[in-house]
C-alpha cells in the first residue's frame, strides 16, 4: 500500500488562521477490508467553511478534531477495491480530506459517488457541479425565488459559489450584478461569467460610496441578494433593496477570523419588508439531484465556464487555504495532488 502524505490540524487558531496551525504527516495506507476502496485523490477542494471547523466553538457542524486529517472534498480515481460496485479506474468524489489517498467504506451511503467525466472535467465536481454550485442553486432558487426581469446581486462574485450563481441567475432572465475584489476579477466577471455589471468593492472606502455604485449598476433596485461576505458590502446592498426583496445568507467570510461584522441599518429589513434567510447546503440533500443536473448541463454546454485556482501538491494546501480567506484565489480553489 502506498505512503500517504496528509495535513493534520495541529493546533487551533487564535484570531487569524496561520500555516503553523497545520502539520504535514506521512503515514502508511492501511490494507483494505471487505467493502473498502482505496482512492487516489487527483484534486482536493479548499472551502471557506473549513475555517469555522478549525475553531472549537458551537457551530452547525462538529469542530475538526486536532491531530487528524483536515476534512475536505476530494475527486480522484479508484486504485484498489474490495467492493463489487467500485472498480479500479472509476472516477469518484467523496470527502477524502487533505491527503493523497483515502480508504473509504463504500457501503456507507453517500461516502463515494461515481462521476462521469465525458462532458464535465473531474475538478468541476468539486466546484460548479459540486457543493459550491448546489449552494448557489439553493440560495437562488429556493430562497430568493427569482423572476425574469428582476435584479440579482451576489458578493464574492468570481468565486466558486458566485460564478455558478451568475450562470443560474442569467438562465432565469435576471439582471445579474456581482461585487468582487479588484479590477481583474470584475473584468472577468463581466467578460467571462456573464454578469451584466461588477463592482470592485475595494475602490469604495465605505458603504455609502458602494451604495452609490450599486444604484448605477442596479437602476431598478435589488430584488435578490446572495450574501457571501457581510460587513460593509451587506450594508451597501441593504440600502438598495426593493420592498419585498429576498436575501439568501450563505456566508459571512469577512468575519471568519472572529472579528465582529456588525450591521449598520438592520431596520431596513423591516421598512423594506425583506425576507432574510440563512441556510446550510448539506441540510438540503433533496435538491442536489435537480441542482447538479442543471449545473452539469450549464458546464457541458459552455454557459458556465468557472475558473479555477490550482495549487500543486498537498504541502501547498495550508498556504492556498489561507490565501482563499484573503481573496488571493481567483475562482474555485483546488489543490492538484497528482503530477
Ligand atoms: N451556507 C452554505 O451551505 C455554504 C456552502 C458553501 C459556501 N458557503 C459560503 O459561500 C461563500 C463563498 O464561498 P466560495 O467557496 O465560493 O469561496 P470563494 O468565493 O471561491 O472564495 C472566497 C472569496 O471571498 C472573498 N473574501 C475573502 N475575504 C473577504 C473579506 N474579508 N471581505 C470580503 N470578501 C472576502 C474573496 O473574493 P474577493 O477577492 O472578490 O473579495 C475570496 O476570493 C463563503 O462565505 C462560504 O463560506 C456557504
């Protein structure tokens, strides 16, 4: 059995997460038991939710235990199998973690899913046709409930979730406006992702200035907002929401290191009769098949061309993850684990 390089959570962050919170460990892959499958990971997905798991705090999910391989989605191939439904060479996705190989009990429902790479590249199953894509789908379709002609806004617009949101929103005939950090991301949002406009929040010193830019980009006001960051961006969007608008609260990445992200004018929720709803995508498994079908078709048909930021080798995972929390990624952040 092959040697396996893994990244463990060694200690918990105090404030900002650091590379020293992680530790590289080399271990031997155990021999397969009946029903088990050995997967060689080609790609590891790095996602903002992992930051929350690093804390030992009350959350919707259990904290990542210390001294164990970091949790994470993976895509790869079966290289040995003691399960009759999985054969060597099958391409699969699962939650293999920050490591090169995983031994999976394939009898566990949902532990390993075979995927077809004929029209959709393997890595896309961790992004646009995976958890981030379904996240965009759930927030848009089930919470925002868009109608053709309405205006939708999403923050972290060029990321894994934001880019899928653009394709889904445009497919429903909505004016779709992004908010992202930097001119390159904004140009890409309009030229490649199909956004009607994109605002670079980094050029605005405060919510009032960003709100002015939103008024120009959204002349009919905002009917649906998909919230990924919080703070100043949320304040600015709230000031432009139409009556009976809907806000899907997906993420608040501006506060993931523990800094408070207060809302300046929560009374706007009342005066504009807004619906504001948080959600966790893994609690809505019933929508995954329909969402993945639409997302797969958008990727295969070229309407969703999501960009990827790919770090090379398991050793690169901690730095790539810390970069994601600072907006250094441009598109879905992955780590390639094969040469
Ligand atoms: N609720 C759920 O079930 C669920 C599931 C998946 C993801 N999420 C959430 O969805 C959001 C997007 O996730 P993703 O995987 O698509 O990540 P991503 O957008 O690919 O990457 C994160 C992006 O967040 C932005 N960002 C980072 N720090 C920021 C800050 N301090 N202020 C403002 N923006 C900041 C950066 O973009 P810019 O350079 O453009 O600022 C960065 O590229 C995250 O909040 C995540 O937690 C929630």
